[in-house]
């Protein structure tokens, strides 16, 4: 992999290898994926998603995907998520190394047939042995709701994994339909590039930030009138943000990311409204023409959600502000491992995962895995 771009001064020139990196990156995102070679040996068995004995971790060699399957549950007709006995969290030890290029979530019944996506309340994919960029919680690899489209990175980019790395999948389902479904599983598909691929993907990392404390509920009461809610954290490494998007609720005015140390706003976005003035969507942005947005090691960053509540009353749990994106770390620095004894990490596990599903501490052998 070519070393990432490091600009020294506003108009610093790029060396030829680094310039070539950006040409490849822009071309890949503009015109589609870049294919990578490589094979995965010993994973040529057909993937099983139906029946009582479905392996929790499989490799689909034909589609070149890791497949994670949660335990089955029943969905009574018209049941809310609080009325359903949810599947326990799945802690999956990955059987291969290489890179992940996105994620897709499916819901299937006991016969392997598709169940309506409206049954998805939420699905979270987390790396319990890596920390988040701005906090000590488990790294958020992906988050899915009923409306979430498949996430697919260009092949030139990849999230690095090593054999034995762990992912945790937590899901809540509900059933707003009139039909009951039995033996329902959440299935996560992770497009994969083998570690012997050439050319090798450029390593990127996902990150997540919220305007409330990381291990706390993310919805908050919205006071009448104009209000701002914020949270800040410190970056442990430098890098460049390649893409980012936000999440807000109705009555939101703005979401912005500030470099507190440098006293400047580095990104802001506004909601897209429908004809009735209600929030319809949030824009997803890439920053390739700027060669990414810089993040500096040791700087403090603040996320701010601005709302204008015109109702004259407090809206219970009416506010929320979050962002997610991908960052390319600078240099050959390793992504920081999770500190399993940090109070923030402990609170995060306790809040996101129930006592019966508690994620065990990593085995000693796992601590030695490289994160590329």
C-alpha cells in the first residue's frame, strides 16, 4: 500500500506515488469498484441458512463474503420489539484475514426465505477489541435499520481484519406486519477481499460520534425554541476523513463537527426537508477534491446538533444527533485496541449488550493479531 497523503502547508505538492494513490481512489469511486485477485483456501462448502443447525460463521466462496447468522426467533404478528424474545448477541470469531468491503443485512425464516425488511428495528455490528475514534467504546463497524441500503466500499478501500478477530452483532426485530414468522434469523453478509489479493486495498476505518455521551441513550428531550446539544472527544491518531453522513430528527437545523483545539468548524450539514417541512433525508458527502478532511492526533473534536422546536412544549426524546464516516489513518500507525477495563468501555458493553450476552475478554492469542 502506498503511504497516505501528508500535506505540509496549504499548497504542498504531492509526490508521484501519493498522487497516483489519489488518482486510483478518485477513479474507483467515480467509475465503480476495482477488482482484486486472491483466493481463500479451505472455505468451499455451500453456505447454509435454513434448518435448525445453521453455523454462526460461514464463508461464501462463490460470492466472496463472510456470512454471520444469529440464532432463530419467532415473530408474532403485530408485535413490538419489547414484546419479542430477541436473539442473544452473536460474537463471531472470523476464520479469515484480509479486508471487509461493506455489509448487508438480511432477515430470513426457518426455510431460508426472505422476511420483510420492515421487521428490522435495528442491527449493530461492532468490533469489541478495537476502540472508537473519539471515545473508548467498541468500534462501530456498521448500523442498519429497515431503510438502510447495502453498504459497499469500492474494492480499492477495505476495513482490515485478521484471522481470529471478533465481531459482535446485536439485533432487535419487531413485526409490524399482519403475518407471523417462525425461525427468523438476522444474517449479516460482509463482502471480503482476501489477504493475498493484489493490488491490496487501501486501509480505512469506520468511525462514529454522537452528541450525547458514547455509552448513554442517544435520544434526548428537546426543549422549546432553539437549542444546541454537544459532546466532544480527543482523537488518538491523525488521518483524513474520506466520507461522512449524519442523523437528525424533525426540527433539526444543523449538525456540525468542530476542531475545538484549532477553533474551527471542519464540517457541517443541514437536513433535507419534505414539502411539509419534515426531515426527509440527510446528505452523504465525500471529500475527495479536498483530499479528505484532516483529523489531527491529540486534537479535541466536538459534534453539535442544533434544533429549533416551534411547538412551545418539550418533546420527549425528540432530539438526536450522530455522524458516521470512514477515515484513512496517516502513516503506518495501528488502529488503537480497546481498553476492556476503561469505564466508558464497560458502560458501553453493559448498555448495548445484556448480562446474558456479555462479550468475553479476548484470549491472549488474539491480542497479538495485527490490525494492518
